[in-house]
C-alpha cells in the first residue's frame, strides 16, 4: 500500500511541515473556497484555537483552512502562520479595510519525545504553519508526517493517515493525526482494531487475530502519559456534499464512533480527541445520503487512523532492518 494519498475532492489540499530537531510538525488542510466547518470534541483534554466560532449558533461557520499541529499549546501558533500565508493571497472575511482568514486549529502533545524543546523565545510552530500551507498539495504523504511527526501510541509510532469512500456521487474522506494514549492494535498482536473496515489491504490485510487474545480487553496505554493533555488524536472529515453547520456538527459527532473502533482505550481524560467536519458544498444531498455520510464518516476515520499508524510501522521496520 502506497505511503501517499491522492485527494479525491476538488478544492482541497493538504500540506505538511516538520522540524526534525524539535521532532514536531504541522499539517494544514487548505480549501480553495471557505468550507462550512464544524467540530466535536470527545476527549477530556483538548487544545484548540478559533473553534468556538464554528458552533452552529454563531455567525461564521466556514473556514479557509484547518490546522493540526504538534507542539502542545505552543502548536496553536501554527494557525497564525497559515493565516499569514492566506493573508498574502488576499483570503478571508472582508471587514474593511482588511480581510481576516478563518483558520481553526487543534494540537496534540508530542513534548516527551527525543526532540530538543529548548528552541529559544518563540517556538517553530508559526513558521511550520506557514510552510505547511504554502506547500499544500493534492498528493499527501502518510505516516510520520506533519502533525504526527513526533507522535506515538501505547504500542506503535503515531502517524498521519487518510481514507475515503464514495456514496453515489458524493465523496467522504478523512485525515487523522494519531497520538493516542491507547493502542490501535489488539492486545500484543499486530492486528488492528479497525480491521473490519479495511479496504484494499490499506493497513496490511491482517484481519482479526485467531485465536482471539484472552487479554484483549486489558487496556494498553502509554507509560507515564496517562495525564491530561499528554496525547490526542485529531481528525478532519471532508465531504463535497452541501451541509449546513448543524448537519456538519452532527456528522462530526457521529465520526467519533470511528475513533472507538480504531483505538482502545479512547476519549480518555488524557486525550484531547476531536474531529472537524468540512463541506465544500459542491453536491446536493438527500436525507438518506445525509445519514450515510454520518455512517461512512466514522468508517473512514477508523481507516485513516489505522493506515497512518501502519505506514509509520512499515517505515520504522525498514529503518530497523539490517543492511
């Protein structure tokens, strides 16, 4: 399975930037035109910027880009870098005499890896946000990339993953930066909890373990990181269906079922798990299709989580293999 992903929805690009010394990174999901956007937070320790304005009762409800970043709270500066690039393109809400780019942002905690966190007065996050936005493309690198560059789980490296599905002529895709306190693998096996949702052997085609491990329900968690804010898996679901802000919010809520099918344990007080849902609004949708979008949003999130980790595992295995 390729370590790159081709975005199937017109008007959407993803960019990554990393700092190999600090061992952190940023990912930007950039829209050619403002996308109706919502968010739902299910983890106990989120870190966000400009997400309250996405609530359906407020008046903005659309984003020029969405930023996911490592760096914990320092990573929120990445949104400013993305805004700087967008400002240079004359993007944003026109409020004379300026335009204000709308860039919601969410962060994960990667501060306990081996990187050098003594970066001086300012963190690298703002520059990473600019670079990720500037280099965004329809061809997306998976694995140890962008926001997931310094990430990990209880039993694997973290990873940036992607997956999509078609519902008639409507596309639904998901991106995930995986840094969970829990594990994507069943017990001590190499089998993914997300196995039932896999397509085209995108994470190895391993299925469920046989025999089933007797201790599969015993939680595997990161040693020393079962504390609030020390982890977090972030996801973005994008569709070309026309959605209202409240419909996008409902799909964001449903998509968290995908977290629960791919990670165990999940949504803990030590995670800030959240999902953005964005609509480019190019395809009209029926009531039946709207229900199916919610169902499939959860499925593609599961697949994106597992695929991102799988690619990182494959990369790690190659690095460890003897010459």
